[in-house]
C-alpha cells in the first residue's frame, strides 16, 4: 500500500496507523470508525510501511523514528534489553516493520495535525476540538 499520498493533509480524512496486535490499536480503531470523517486505517501488522514512509510519519510528528517504538514493551525488552537501546534510523525502521506490536500507541493524522495516541479515548477528545464541544 502506498501511504505517501495518505499523509497528505486532507482535513476531511482521518488516517490511523495502528497495530491490530495491540489492545490500544483495536480500541482506537473502534473510536476512529465512529468518527464523523472518512477513515483510512493502516494496520501495520498486515501492511508493510516502508522506511521512507516511517521517516515521513516521524517528521510529521516532529520526533525521531526511535521515538515511535515503545522501548518498555516486553518484546522489545526481550530482544534489545531495558537499558535504552542506541540504534540508528534503519534499525528502528526494521523493528517497526518486523515487530509492529512495539509501535508506541497509534498514529493519527487529521488534516495538518499529527499525534500519537496511547489512550484510545484521547482520540475522542482530539476530534471534539474540531467538532462540537462535549462537556467533561
């Protein structure tokens, strides 16, 4: 799947990059499906995201590629230890491609705004900023 065009800043489309192997991913997808926007969901457990695409995602978020990896995830710790791995961009990309479950939360691209969601209900709060206000 070519997601380069996906990352275009379309205010009518919500793009969700997630792993269906994580409970946060599954729950965030459910919230995204309920949103009043066209949804493009990219399950990185089933769809390979290229290194260039990961670099573009990180750039949109204003972070390094390694920041997209949950270094506390048991699978990451098992393979790389828990002492804060020092890896290059290519290594981080390979980790995301081969162990999609270690993605830190879900990535949401909504128009010009991009963010990482680690709590599924945060997506609702984010979408409400643009839509009608909901009392807390």
